[in-house]
């Protein structure tokens, strides 16, 4: 059976995302829908377009401050669209969840260095895979790749509401025949595999991996326990 919603395109000049319903009709989600909550939710500019802005007379200072994201990953999990965006090589980031049935945002939060996210509505959680790589100075948080937050329904892209999950050794096995709900992408690295998140509905285990050797899993109890810690 085909999914109810299929992603057609994402992060284009025209739209943040274009989604096709099972009946063939389309949903267009514009950048402007996210812009009030994320200042860098802007469509990409060609170098020629940006050069034109800089050379315009009189100089348009507001246009020259155009904030363009450097990472934009969109995925569909069930009846929801998940958007992960960053700017300045991850130093600021946002995760946003759009309800494709009601056509509105149901969750937005800050999440620096985000790579992917998966909402688990049945458990009231959202899990994020991040890659905290701070040039020159490093970060004590770099080993913490998976973070969790409550699906609290708040639309606040200026506050990170997530908690880090404990570091664990890699699992003895990885899930096979990955289906929904999953957020899996091809690694941008030349020799990388797939990276992302997968939730096994049968075992209630969350798997995360980056295609570069990092792999870990967590139970629902471990996810919820992380939220209870200060």
C-alpha cells in the first residue's frame, strides 16, 4: 500500500517542501511558513543573485543581511513532515514538525548541529541526531550524538529544549528491512553509508547511526529517563 504522503522536493527556491497526497494532489509548504520561527528559513540564492544584492545602488543593508541556511533536510514520518535546518555550520539550528493533515506546525525548537529528527507521537517524544563539530576549540558535547525532547507542542525556534542521551557502545545488530517510522538519508561522505534514525515499532527500540561507524540504540524507558535528569 502506498504511503499517504510522499515527498516530491525539498529546500528549493520555490518551497520549503512539496508533498504529494496518495490521491495525486499536492501540498506546497512555503519558506514563509517557517520564517517567523527561524530567521534563516530562506530559499537558496545563486551567487549571481547575491552579487546583485551587494551591488545595488543605493545599498540595501537589509537585503545584504540575507540569512541563508547551509543545511536543510526534510523527511516524512507518517502524517507529519520534519524539517531540520542549520546555519553557520550548525552553530544554530531548528527542528520543526508540520502536520500534513491539519496544515500547521505542531512542534518547533532550536537544535544546534542537527542532522535528522524523528517524532514519536505515541510516546510524546522527539529524538534528534546531531553532529557537534566545533572547529579549533572543540566541544565536550561532541560525543553526545543523540538528544531527546518532549513533544510539547510549543513553537519556539529560539530555545533548545532537548536533553542528551548517555553514550553507549554500538549494538550487536542493526535493524533490517527498515520501514516507517524512519528518517534515513544517504551520507554526504564519499565512503559513508546511510545515516539517520529508525524506530522499531515491534521492539520499541530507537536506532541511530551516521554511516561513518557511529551506531547506537535506546529503549523508550531510556529516552524518558534522560528527560527526567537535570
